[in-house]
């Protein structure tokens, strides 16, 4: 089984449990090796607490023990995505409208591949930004290589 197939299988297994807890799966990372590491990032509208992470971890641990989808030993970590959480879906961009973001594109958009900007909105396959220096810009979702919230104290 390829790494991507394993990640897809793990998502299918853990996502229903996360949703039962009223949360969403933000990202799942798995690194194999001598000390494998499975990290599951969860979130909910009012933020994730340590108690949330513990409850989800306990339920997922039991599920993974029963199904045993990972052939070697590993460490399970359930965590908040943090203040600079990744934005991966159009719904993420809509949810965090008005927040500051960092976006990296595959190809230059308006001559740039990096944007530090206020997120104005998202829809119809585009994200609209107001860069710190410059004018409004629309970026096609398929051009976004990486995006995350930008914490600025």
C-alpha cells in the first residue's frame, strides 16, 4: 500500500469519530520509519481544547487498535492546528474571511508567488485577497500551493 493510499484509508477511518465529537479533520500526517508518527489535526469553530484532543485521541486509538491499519509501531498525536492553521479547502477560506493569511502559489499571479494579505472571501474556485501593499487580487484555488492563517500579535 502506498503512503497516499494509507493516508486515505486513515482519513476514512478517523473522520467519522472526529465528526462525532463535533469537530473537523484539518489535516492528517503520517511518517513511517523506525519511530512512526501519526499526527491528526482537529478543529471546531470555537477552538480545540486539550480535553477535546484527549477525547478524540482515546477514541481514535481504540479504533486504530481494532483495525490495525499501520503495520509497524507508531506514536499517535491529536492536536489543534495552531494559530497559523493550514487552509486547504474553499470552506476554510470562507470560514476565515477577514483574517490575515499567507498564500504561496504554484505559478506567479500578478507577478507574485507569495501573498501576505487580508482574506476578503472565497467562492466559485477563487480566493480574494487584499495584500498589505497593493490592490485586491483573485487567486484560483488550483493555483494555491500552500496557505495558512497569519498570526500577527
